[in-house]
């Protein structure tokens, strides 16, 4: 049963404790009571005749206060750390604000935030005609950043689109003045640098407020119809480079060894030269010492020199020549054969002759001071 149905007076919320049914409060009474309280707060006097006028003035004041508060709070905004704000007052540029909490005149000023620190990417690709009338597909990417917020917003209608068109123009110009082999192989860095310079030259008069951070040459390839032939050409060029590197490595390995041999030969030649000079100087000094002796006794000195030379010659041989005084024959003893037979264990029986029994066998290569010496000296003379 509802509380307001007949017979259910116990549950009536408007019934006081004494049992009197007062009914719901009148809305006019509530507003009048509220107006009196507000006027009392602002120092007004409550009177029966001016209650309507007082309520109207209070309502307008409250509305004005609330409106001012709402307007004041609606003017606060925040510029992020990586941004700058462009202030437009009645649509006209009024300045630039830095990051932080700011306040603007609502409905009067408008703020356009511009990201100043983020590096942006702009791709460009397409089939292009080279200088040698070949078609190649080139892909390039530009990285740029905003440095002047005002120029970026107001210099052109769309700075990003203008940069894109400028990149396409610069890329086609550079590719059109380069050979296809250079674009595909060894000239990629040159093409990249040329596109960068040409792009900066194109956008400079427009004052886009941008700076080019980097230009990346991503890919360059011929059309699919001739791709196999160009792959073979590129492979051949890579083999050429590899062979050149191997040849250079071989040359770097051979050259030091050759230089070392040359240096060693030079040192040996200098050593031989020095040795020859010293030997010659020693021989000169030796003959200078012998000269006074030869001048004092020529015959004796000549005989002594001859004997010394013969002794030097015969000391280097294993053959023994035996000269018997008074005989016309000279005997030969093969000592090398005898020594070889003794080492093999065979017994050697010497054969003695009458001449040998009368004269002792001598291994001295010096002839005696008798008639043999005379023959040698006479032969030497």
C-alpha cells in the first residue's frame, strides 16, 4: 500500500509528530526563504514587499558569480614539455608560449600546440627514369624536426605535405642525373648526399620551419622483368671487388718479404765489401812486413815463401808423394784407400822395395835440403 493512499496516514512524511497534516512545502516559500538568507549574507534587509525583487537580484548575482568562475577555470590549459603553443587572438597570431600550465581568454584566444622535439619520418618511393634511360624503383626516407613553430603553422598551408612534394622532386631530379649502375651499387651514398642537398635547396625559400635530420636510402632495384640480369651484374661486381681485395692482401703480404730480402742482400753485400777491404789491407800489411826481409835476403825469402805455399797446398790432400834421394822415380801412397780398407776390417800388407828399405817413408811434404830442394828451387826460379 502506498503512503499517500487513504487510510495510510501513519506513513505520511509530511505529517508532523502532533498528527497534523501540513502537506508538501510550497516552492515559492522555499525560494523566498533562500532569497532572504542570501540577502542576509550580502547585508540586505528582508521585507515582505521587496521579497520578489530581492530574489531576482540574488539569482542574477549568483549566476554572474558562477559564470565568472566557470569562465576563469575554462581558460586554463597545459603545454607539454616537448611542445610549444601558438596563441591566436581573434584568429591573429599573438605569440608563442613555452611548456607549462597557462591561461587564455576563452572564446577570444585559441592555442595550437606544436611538437618541437619528436623526429618525424617521411617516406618517398616510385619508379624513376635514370640518365642512361633505364627505369629503377627507388625508396627513400627523410627524418625531420620542427624548429620554428610559427613558420611551421603559417608559412604554408601544410608544411608536411610541402616537404613530401619537395622530397619527391629532389629525388627524381637526382636519379634523373645519375646512371643506373651507380644507383644500384657503388653510387648510393653519392645519391643520398645529393638528394639531401637538393631537398634543402628546394625548401629554403618557403621557410617551412623544419630541419632535415637525416636522409636514408632504403632500397633501389630494377623492374622485375630485368631483375635476374641485374642480379648477375651485381654479383659480378661483387666478385670484382673481392678479387681486388684478395690481390691487395697478397701484395701486402709479398711486399714486406721482398723488402726484407733486398735489405738482407744489401747487408750481405756491405759485409762482403768490408771483408774484402779488410783482407786486402791485411795482405798489404803482410807483404809490407815481408818486403824488408826480401830486400835483405831475396833467395832465402823466396824459398821460404815457396815452401810455405807448398805446405799449404799439400796439407789439404790425402795423397802422399815420396821422393827417394838418388832415384829418378817418385812413389805414390794412396792413404785415403788405406784408411778406407782399415775401417772395413781388411788387412793391408805393405810392399817394401829396396829403395823403401834403405830410406824411411815420410809423410812430410817438405822436401829435404839436399838435391830435391835444389830441383824445386831451380824449377821455381
